[in-house]
């Protein structure tokens, strides 16, 4: 049975200022949604709030993952329930190798978390290496990548690929991609997009958060939402994204004012 | 009993309740408390020292008495020099071989894993217990090359001229009050001499341990590296309680650190709990948990247990956040934690020292190398199930005639490892026995794996090997001693795997190996009347059935067509949970009663065997700790002659009542290199600044220092580089972490004398402060009296950022795990320089510090 991620009437404050003002959206596994919006519309606030960043205060509303409100849980528990955030700016953790980090995350999320498979995975170093190498290949990444320190000295493209690599390993039910296309050149964007496309399927719901339409040339969303001033103001199909690309956000802002 | 003796006993009784394992004191000689001329003379007399040393000691004593306490650094006002025993002599004679050591001392060091360490690729091992070196050994080939590795006292006896030439020249007694103290009362330590051009490619290792209360340990180490030689000397320093986990890798360290009683129980440590008696008034809890029918845990009500509270009334929790809960507050259904040691130390080959001859004074010892590969692990599995040793000369396996495949497998394995085919004999009742006539094989197996079904057990290295190899052991062991049970009951079907043994240790170890493979096994005991032995059954069922079936290649679903992964409905319901660190099992039953004046942990001898309450993680942090202090004040002198290289690695985890005031200094002559790697965890106050005096052209010095200060601790550490010659280089890297109100100070000196041109130096000190209660200072002195130099200095003080924490937590790590990961990364530049086992030890100690706070 396909599960859903439902955001209901979400109001969020950051340092006293209200950023999200009653946001609603529902995503099912197997669907790809895109939220587009101009700067300052609250896109990153949404992404971080979904994952449970402590500086965002949820004033009102619910985030229902398969009908359970996950607001009560910390980030690590949300991850175990199958939620994933690909960060816009992944943080460096010097001295910790990607391998070590990925294995720890894999054990936390897959072995002890949401993994449906009743058979508990054996995660010896060898077995994990094998699995990891498959994923690296898929994302056209070199094996030596995992010897580097987490996001330490990574280029923009490497950071984003690393986020998708983590997504591939942790196999979430719902993935939120926060500005994954920013800072990528065309080749990197293509590889990252291909990776996302390979991962999408009936068991994954994707929420792409983006300013530009660029990434949507490679990943075709089923639903496109426009977010302005902390709310979804318009929803539609892929054509909506194209119109935004051509005409910008002004026409929507006018439309709202006229209403 | 005179008053003085009573006093000593008093302290000892007191001490035992506060710490986990300290061994009853049984000393040949124990000095009075306090320091005087008579005591110094007595020490020198007992050691039979030459007059110059006696004079040196007395002169040092005068200096000590005259010198004031250091006016800088950590606050040492609380040291009471009159309340310390300056000399304890544990045995009359020094041991020639490990076996000759007194049982108590051997046990203590066994717990530290030292004999094991020796069997590995170490060049030599020294062990110090209280004041005296008890044991020093060095690999034969190194001894042949002229490498000397002795206790300092023996060094003085055997090489008086060399010692006289160098002793006290690098760190003279005038240097500081504690160097003077050490010079007056020193005892033990190591004497190392590496001759010209000799490279010692394996570390020489020393262990130190303080057992008695109010004890001062004043070891003295002198290392001389002659021209173009190389040596790596490592030392591990521990106080009681801390390192039990290294015994067999069975148990979790945090509990042991506080010297907890329950967890330290396994068959091999009977002595530990015999001495741990105390009177208790208040709540006593009796706990039974699922998965182990052997014993109930009796524990005082205020004793915290690592637990997960039940959040769901049925089935099992979703969340596995652990907390420390006082046992009286636990409820039926809450989970207790069985620690899983996932350390992996895998080696393709290992050397084993096997004693061959019997009954002679100097037994012949053979170093025998075994490829410790999957095949060997399988052979051990067969041995555990079907093997025995006859007359120490024959390694024998007994099978049923029908077990042809296994018989062939064992034959091939024996041939592979011992180059010899076994004899095959027909036995009574369709038995076949394979007999390998090899004293070497027989003794090797007896030594490593025990002989006699009741005494078989696995050594520590085996427990820490790669899980891929351990799978092979399980496979073979199950083939021999296991079965698959498939029974129909009125309520349904029950299927499970079973292995039977009469060795309780082996049952336990098999359970632990399976936990490393993420398989939970329960242990059931059948108590039998003497003379029959109790029997232990290891059961694997429920959701773990398939994983185990995969390992032993057993089709559990009957026909081959139906070999799919079918689990019966009730088998999907597993009441246990395995995480990276623990297996959680629910409490079956908990009883509380108010008791008065009950002796806690008072086992009768028979109960001794059965009362093994270990298995679950228990903490003892709330007990009032440490009213008495111990003093560790060592001096280390290194002379690195031209072209030589000396590396000195220390990892210390003193208990929080130890003042650790150590002077370490090296002279590096022309083109010589000296490296200090210094990791300080624990202690009450540490003052330690390893230093390098670069006295010859082109000499290099490197100092790496890690300090971790927890609650009530002050780590005042750093390093000194003094450039006395041109073209010399130095680097100092310091990483400090403070937590729970702990305080770290980086204190360093970089000094360049005039005329020392082209000196290069880089100093980097980073501090990480984990909470608002903790503090860190940086005091870098620089005296640069030459212009033509290149000096770099960087310092940083940081906190763990919310963004880092959030990032790691979004990948499933809980807060403590995320913090520990960041801290591990922080010290990585240094920990990567450590030998692997030290690095593992350091990581574990830090993890423990990170999650160990109670409350």
C-alpha cells in the first residue's frame, strides 16, 4: 500500500518571524512534486522544518507521515521513519570519512529504522563496501570518494552527488531535495538528475524544492506548486513550470493581488 | 592485628566498594605513608642499588623538600604528600615467564589483555604493578641484535655504566618539584637501548597500573637510541576498573569504567566479585530478562541500568533511545541492553607461542604462525563441537560415520594447517575418530581454545576477528553440536536452531559472536545435580531463524522447492531489537524489596558459578566516589643520538582520583627525529608537556597531544619545542575536548635560541568545548631570539555547530552518536597516527565519555 506525506496548515516561525503561513500539500509514494518559488518565499524553511531542524518553531499544523504526526520526533527519528532531506548546503564534518559516516547512517536508518525487509541486514564492512560500490557506480563516482572527509573541501557538484548517494543508500520513503540544482554545471546536473530518476519509483515520493526550472528539464514532476510568502498559491502540471521559466513569478503575484 | 594493618585493611575495604576490581592487597613490602629520608634509604636498600644512586635519591629528596609547588598550571594544592604510600613491592621475585606471576597479578593483567598483546606482533612487553616491574620480555631476534628492553631497576643492575652516564641528564631533579620527587622515590619503568643502525620495526609496549589506594606510582623510563636506529615505544596506563573490557572483548566499557560489579562477572573473573561486599540498606531489585534463563540480577535500587523504556504496550518499541534508569524505577517490559562489541581486529596471520617441552626448568617455546583465515575458523568450530586433546600430544576429532563431508573437511583442514594427515580410527557405535599426532597442534588448541568440554572457550583475538571468519566458526560448530528443531504444538509450530554445550563461557561467547552478525540467540540453562555439569542451550528462533539458516546452509522449509523465506506468523514477532551497540531485551519480571543491612554481592562458593549476572549494561555512577587520591609522577628521558628516530606513544585513562604529573623530555641530536604522541583521558588533574630539545643540526621534533576533560577534571597539557641548533624543525599539534564542566588548558613553549638559523616550527592548538559548563584556555609561550626562522601558529576554539548536529541527525544518528562522531573527526589527525589497537581504544574511550553522563 502506498504511503503518503501530508503537510496540513503548517505555520512556522524563525526567530519570532512567521515564514510559513498555512501550507498544505500531500505527496504519495511514487509521485514527484516540485515546489517553486521566488527567493524568500519560505522554501528552505519548509525543507528544514520537514526534517526537524530545532531552530524552526512550528506554531500550528501537522506533518503526517503515513498518518502519523512526525512533529513529535527529532531529526534522527524522522530519518528512521523514512524521511530524507538532500541539503542545499551540506555541512562539512572534518576528520570523519564518508565511508564511516555512510556506514553509520546506513546502520542507523536501514538496519534499525524503517527497512521493510524483515530480514535484518548483515552489515559487515565487506558487505557494506559492496553495496556502496554499486551505488557509487550508479552515480558515476569514484571509489576513492568515500575515503574523503564528509563534505570537507567538496566542490558544489560533489556535495550534491554525495547527497544523492546518501539517498540511494538510505532508500527513504520520501525525499525532499532542497535546491539540489543550485551550483551545478550542466554535466553535474545531468548526472545528479539521472541518479534521482533511477531512484524514483513506486516506493519513493519526491519533493523537489527549487528556484529555477532547470532541473525540471531532467526530472519530470507530476505536480508543480508555486509557493509565495509561505503558502502554496497555485498548483498545476509540468506546463506551469514552463510558464514560470518563461514569464517569471510576477504574473502569479499579480493574479493573487487581483483576487 | 596492629593498628597500622587495620588501617590498611580499612582502606582496602572502602576502596573495593568504590571501584570495580581491585585485588586484595598482598604485598611483600609496603612503606609507611609519607616521605622521609628513611623511606628513600629503605627503597634504595631493598633494591640493592649502587651508592651513587642512593646519593642521587637523597639529593633529589632535599631538592623536593626545598622546592615550592609550581606557581603556574593546574591547582595542585589538594595533594597531600603525607597521605601517600611511596613504595609498594608486590612480589619477592621477578617473573621469568608469564605463568610464574602470582595468580592475582596475572589475573589483573589478563583483564588488561596483556598476554594477548604479547602474542601479537609486539617486540616486547613490560608490565608494572604498583612500584615494581613484574615482567619484561623481548622478542628473541631483537635481543640478538642487542636491543635492551628491561625494567629500569634491572637496567641499573645489568648496565650500571650506561645508566649512570645518562640517568637524570635529560630531566635533572632540579628541573621541577615532581621530577625531584620521582628522582627520590622512583621505582620501575623501562630501560631501552637500541644499538647503532638497528631498526625495531614492532612497538615495545609497557603497561602501568595502580591498584592500591593512596598509592604513588613513580616509574622512570630511559630510552637511548643510538646512531641511525629506530624504535617505537608505547605505554598504556590504566587505573583499576577501566580496562576490563579488554579481557575478552565481551563487555561494554562504560560500566566497567566505574568499576561496576555486575557486569564484570564472567567465569574467568571469579575473584572480582568475591571481594565486592558491602552492607546495603534500602531497595533491592531482582530482575529477570528474556533471552537468558540462567540467572536473575540482584541489584541495589539506586543502581542505574542502561535501559529503553517501553512506549508500546504490545509488541515492541519503535524507538531505541537509551537512558540510565535506576533499577528500582524499571518496569516489566522495559528493555535492558546487552552490549555488542563490534570492534574488528582482523589479521591474516598470527604468531602463537607454544610451549613444547614439559617438566623442564626452561621450557622450549616455539613461535608458530597460523594463517588465521576462514578455514582456520571453521577448524576451530569443529574443535569446539567434536574436538578433544589427549595427553597433550594428540588433537582428536570424533564423528559419526555418516558425517562424511565433515570428516573430509576436517582432514583437509588439519593437513592445511599442520602439514600432516590425521589417522582415522573406527570407534564404538559407528564412530570415526581423526587423530593428529602433533604436540604443537594439541598444545596450541589447548592454549587458545581450552580442552575438556567444560573448559572450552574462545580467546579475545578470536572474538574480535572479522565477522566473515566468525561465520565459518558458527557454521562448523553448529554442524557438530547443533540441531534444528521443528515441532508441532497444539498452538502451532515451533522452529528453532539449537546448540548445546556445557561450557558456560562458550555459550556466552557464541551468543556474542551471533550478536555481531545481528542474530539474537537466547541461552537456557539446565541445572543438573553433581557430578553432572550444567548444560547450556543456545537457541536461535523467531525473526532470526532465516539469517542463521543462511549461515549454516540449512533449509528450514522442508522441500527444496519451498526454500523461500517463509516465516511463520509467530516467528515474525521478535521481542528483541539489535542496534549497532546493543541488543535490547525486555524485562520479564522485576521484584523490589526493602532490605536492611544486607551484604550486597555476597555469593557463596557454589552460587559463584551460577551467579553471573553480567550481560546487561549497568552503571555505578551515582555512588559517592573517590575520597582518596593517588599520585602518578613519572619521568621519561629520551636520548636520540644522531640519525636515530624515536616515537613514544601514550594512551592513558586514569580514574578520576589520580593526579597525573609527568615530566617527559627528549634530546634530539643531529638529524635525529623524536615524536611524542600523547593521549590523556581521565585523571583528576594532568600536567604534562612532552618536550623535545633539538640540540643537533637538522633534528626534528613532533608532538601530538590529545586531552579530554570530563566532569571535575582538568587536563593541563601541551608540548615544548626548544631549538638549540640551526636547520631544526618542530611541530606541535594539540586537540583538546572539554565536557560536563571539564577544563582543558593548552600550555606550550616554543623557544628558539639566537643563532639557530633556518628553524621551522608550526604550532596548532584546537579546542572543542561541548557545553556551556566547560572551559578551555590556550597559553602558547613563544620566545624567538633569531630572525631567520619560519614560525606558524594557529589556534581555534570551537563548539559543535547546530548545523553539523542537524546534518548527522538527519541521517539517523542520535545526538550522542552525532557528537561522538564529530569529536572523533576532530581528533582524527592524531588518532590516525596511533597503532590500530590504541586508536580503537581511544575511540571507545571517547564514545564512552560522550554517552556516559548519567541523569
